[in-house]
C-alpha cells in the first residue's frame, strides 16, 4: 500500500496494534476490503432470538452451525458440562420448522460417554438432494483424531455416520459450494492427534462428497514473515469475481490476515494484511442469493463484545455497508445478560440470512443465539 494509505490505516489501527503487530504489517502486502466510508444498514432488518440457553449438564455451548434442508432449519453445536472441551463433549442438534422462531429440544448426534473422545465442530452440506454433516473427533482440545461424515436418513430422521477417516484437519463451520460445482471445506491442518496451526482447505474429489477428499495448504507451515507462528488460524472462504478469499484468525498477532486463490483452492498466495478490523475470534463469510458477499466477525474490541455483519455491493469484494448485530454496550432485551457474542455461522436462503452464534454470559456459561436478517430491507 502507499505510504499515505499506510499512515491512514495505522492511525486507525493503533489502539489494537502493539510493536510486534506493526512490524508484521510492514512485512506484508496489504489489500483493502472496506470502502472509504461504510453506510449503516437499518437496525429493523434484524430479528434476534435465543436458540438454546445453557442447561443442566450442558452449560458450555460452542461452535454452532446452521443450514436449511427441505424447508427446515438445522442447528448443531458441541456442549460441555461446565468448561470448554472438558468432560463429556457431544455434538447436539435442534431443528426449526418456522424459520427460526422456535426450536426443538436438543438431541445428541455424536458422543463418547466415556469422555475419551471430544467432538467439534459441525459443518452442514447438501449434495444431490441429500443432507450431510461433517464433524471432528479429538483426543484432547483441538488435537484432531478423525474427520467424520454423516448423512441424514429420511426414514429414521437422524444423521447416520458414513465414514470416519484419520485426516488431521480441523473444520471451520462452513462448506463452500463454488460456481464450478466443487465443494471445499476451509479449516486448518497439522499432525494427526496434534494441534493444527496451518491454514488449509479440503477439496471434494470426482466421487463427490462421500468419496475421497484432498488437502491443500494455504501456506507451507503456518509461520508468518516475522517468524511468529499462527495460533488458532480458523479460516473462512468466500468466492469473489476475482477468485477465492480466505479470511482468518490469528491469536499470536493482531493483524487481520487473508489468503487468495485463483484456481478454486488448489494453490494459495498470502498472507496479505487487510483493513477489516476482525479480532480474536472466528470469522464467517459467504455469498447471498443476489451475489452480494457478506462477512460476519467480531470487530473493534478484543473481548468479543461486538459482532458485525458486513456487505458488499452486487459485484466485487469491497464491503460497503455494515450492521451491528450485537454490542454489549447497547444491550437488547432478547439477550438478557449477554456479555459476548462470537463464533458466527450463517445460512442464506430466499429473503433471509440466518446467523447463529455463541452467546456468552458473565458467569462463563454459553448458549446459542440467532440473528435473522431480512435481505429485502438491506
């Protein structure tokens, strides 16, 4: 970026950047994803609801996913009795037949009552009229043991496991169907039963979703130009007119990072720094039915107390407007006691964008909340 652009960007980013962050920024190419001025989307366009409160035996709910299939919304997540990834950690699901207004009592999809295996996070996908669910088995927090694929059995109305493979790849909460027809899964990889810190994607093979998948790393080893290693680089991928963009998280540095691909995820360049002020949590991006791109992320503060939706225009990958979904300093009656809102995932269909997220409380407990955005009003 030009010298003037660098000065302008740093003047706004200074509250978030330490000296190490500034040194890294100076080493990276820079790409703008924000328009010079952002318009505010109408607050009335979003409806807020609770999907699941913390409950007995399941007081920590996290990494929720959402999707629709045959007119029904599906939501799932992992839960723990009290603390993250400690103790019994099943994947549970709930369903809605009225567009997210009400939800069924949660039920277990996958678990290990012996508490040796932990499960996370769920990822929905649809192909050839069938509905699928991916998830990870872990031997300890974030230490990936297998990648599992489930398929919804219409006769039994439950997800049935098709296979479990020793793939050291941690899922994000989205599957991306490209315009080419190919399905890819963004995430991060590492050694089997180890901690994954290298951004990567899994790419569907010619046999389709039930067949073999291949892994492609976004960077060789997860080490940044300043010598620091990426930590928790959870990735999300969105298709633009110029190729794929992967936005990611890094808990070691505060510089927002992205990777780009011009060949449907086979090869990647980056990282590049960018100007969307994403901080300290998972980012989620996608494409609306009218081809606008969206991104949902925690921004501006490092306590995950503000969650924002960004939108582009009909073309390109520059975000021109935004809508604040959650702000602890502007509490909403629908979320009593909500102190943080993070780890978003989304599903767009027709005139609605459904965004599910983890709702954190001051007690440390977590539930799930839903934002339904009326696309005709934005």
